């Protein structure tokens, strides 16, 4: 089953829609957050500060407002944290100079096949390297964007009608039915 958090979150530092601070040896899989996240520093849609956790097959649509160090998915990635097959698709409003579409800053870690929506965030850059990619809303709504990066649409993900990928274990949106003629 999926783990999720919905609603509004407010705080000062280490503020996230799913978790404020994730630490070494933790693994978060099949998780998502929706709502809004507001704070001062290390503020993001999923986790404010990732200090070594592995986060896989997770997403956020939580809108973010931060004074500094803010991002769509994670504010800061510290000691060897990893993001694998994750995405952020939400509004991003950061008044400071340290921000990113997916990650605001990253010191180390393996980031694989993860994305953020450049149209909803209004942000064209992210920390974390070449495996974290900004994509348009049209690309977010296209399953091929994700399957070409190795995402599993057989057992893990499903596309929602006119929207984006969601976890199969969630009950978020109506699944997209096949097209064609009978």
C-alpha cells in the first residue's frame, strides 16, 4: 500500500509535504504528498531535508512557498541521499536565491530517472545532476516520458486521465483507458 500525506504544512526549517527530515538508512517507497507546504528554509513538496535516505517511486503535487532553500521535491539532499523514479509537479514560490525545480541543493547521492514539471513550478533548473530532468506539462501527461526512463507502468505506476503518473496503490485519479477502435 501507498503511504501518503495530504493537507497544509507550515513550519520554520525542514518542512516537507511528506516528511520534514529524512535520515540515513531510511527507505521511502510508494509515497506521495498533496497540498501546500510553507516555511522559511529547507522547504519542499516531499521532504525539506534528505540526509541519506533512499526515496523511490514517490511523487508530490504539494505547492511550495519558502523564504530560502526551497524546491519542488526536496530542499536539500545531504549525506548520500538518493532519489529514484520520483517527480514533483506543483507551484514553487521561493523568495531567496537557493531554489530548484526538484532539488534546491545537493551535496552527494545517486539521483536516477527523476523529474519536475517546469510549467507548474516556473523553474527551469535543479540541483542534483543530469538524471533529474525538467519536463513540460505535456511531457508529464505522456507515459512515454517515464517509460523511456525505465519507470514500471506494469506494477507500480499508472497514468491518470489528462493528468500525470500516479502510484497504482493510490486511489487518486481515474486511470486512463486505452484508446482505439472496437
